[in-house]
């Protein structure tokens, strides 16, 4: 019997970590993937700007000893970075209930990493974590009764 081979094309969707990945949680932690960090210049610190009219956060690569710079510390095992930016959230009035992800991260011609708060999506991991936390609290209440 003759073999009839059919080519199966690869799924056109890119992998999760191929694009630029940045999240912001309610505690003010900005977390970015290694790829995003490298594309933004592999800086050890960032100056943080806020565009109130357009509701955008800008991260400009800087040096750790620059005035007003936020350090970009390591996050996770795969080279991601974390910036502790709660003062920015407090000063700009940014209040979040869940961790949000920025699907449209871009770097402008000045090297500013732009995070648009108008186009955020709630991070699915955050939703799952909050759901598990609420279920555990409910079980504890039921056990106490």
C-alpha cells in the first residue's frame, strides 16, 4: 500500500515568551521577562515616568546611582526583572485589584519602554490565585462553624 503523506503546518501563534511580557501587580511590582529586559537595554535601573493624559507608564533605562532611579532586580530563574514601583502607583493614583498584563508593550525612539494602562488585561494567574485564596478562606470559615 502506498503511503500518502500530508504536511501539517505549524500553528502560526507565537510562543508565550517570544513577545515582550510585562505585568504590574497591586503591590506596585513591575515584572518583565528577560527578553523585554534585554530589548529595553538590559538596564540595572529605570527612571519611571507617567503620562497622565494618555494613562501610560514609561520606563527609561538608567544607572543605579542616578537620582530617582528604580532598581531592576532579578525575578525568577530565567532572567526576568522586577522593579518595585509602589511610590509611582501611590503618587499617580493607580489602584489595581488584580495583576494586569500589558499586551501592547513598545519601545519608542528614545528607548522609553511604554506601558499603556488603557489596554491592560487581567493576568490569568492572578485570577486563579485570588480564586484559590477565596476558596481556602471559605473552607476555613466552614470548618470554624
